[in-house]
C-alpha cells in the first residue's frame, strides 16, 4: 500500500486508487441521524481496468488543482479511455466536468462496462454498487458507510425516506444480503473510512447490527 505524495491519490493496490475531497454541500452542524448526517470529506475511486481508466463517484473541487493534475497524469499514464460510473443519483459530483475534460463515457450498461468491472444493483434502494473482482473490492454509494472504527454500518434510516419503494432498515438488510455471496476483501465506502481487509465479515456484521 502506498500514498502518492502530494497529489491525494492513495494507491491501495496496484492500479486501484482512492482519494477524498470535501463536498461543498456538507453540513458541519448536521443533526445525527438526519438526512444531512454525513461527513464533509467523501471518497472516490480510480481503477486502471485493462481497457479503461474507471472513475467511481469522482469529486474534484475547483480549489484542488493538485488533485486534478494527479488525475490528468493518471489518465495519460494509463493511456486508455475514461469511464465514469456513479453509484446513485446524488453522487454525480464532478461527473459532467470530468466527462467533458476526458471525453469519458458515463453509462453503467453492462455491454459498455470496462473489462473487470461489474455492477451490483441493490433492488429498491436506488443504488448500484460497483464490484471489481480482480481486487475483490466493493464500492458502495450511500447504503453502506464506514463506521470509522474499522467496520461498516447501514446508512441512517432518514437517508431512505425519499425512495419510492418505502424501504427501511429491515428491507435494506434483505436487499444487501446477496453481497455476502461475493468474496469481498475491500469495501471502499464513499462516506467514512474504507475497509481494507475482511470486507465480507464487515458487511455481515453491518447487516446484523
């Protein structure tokens, strides 16, 4: 595991990078458990697939010129097309700007997914997670969060209230249960610290909590 000094990109495994950036809409005084209860820094992923550089839920604030330069360098070095994937509607973040900058695709359609990239729709939850089999890495959006104690937790119940499905925690646990069929090692959460080992166990514990 290495940290590319000075550019904010953390290489977790060869070709698999994560970075965090402050979200401009974060509320520092959010009430715990409310819909605004998420930390100011959000996580993003870059994956060097065989035929594309994949960016998942990318956020590059205008003031982070160092981060933009690092991504530009990664795009040049990889030398493949860029594909931007989002896990749910609220995570478009810098997608429009980066799609224009890199001429990137933004579709999650199976026929256009880069090699070694799969999607995991969470039925009724308004979310499609990204699965990278080569690294056994799961990338959730809002339904699984880092608990900042080395594990995972479900999102607050308030985060589900906009869903047409009427889903609550009981239904969410059932919708997430198929994840236990994946050999997950890493869970690269968008909110909270990522899980870098024993990811399947962390998912299981979150579902039991």
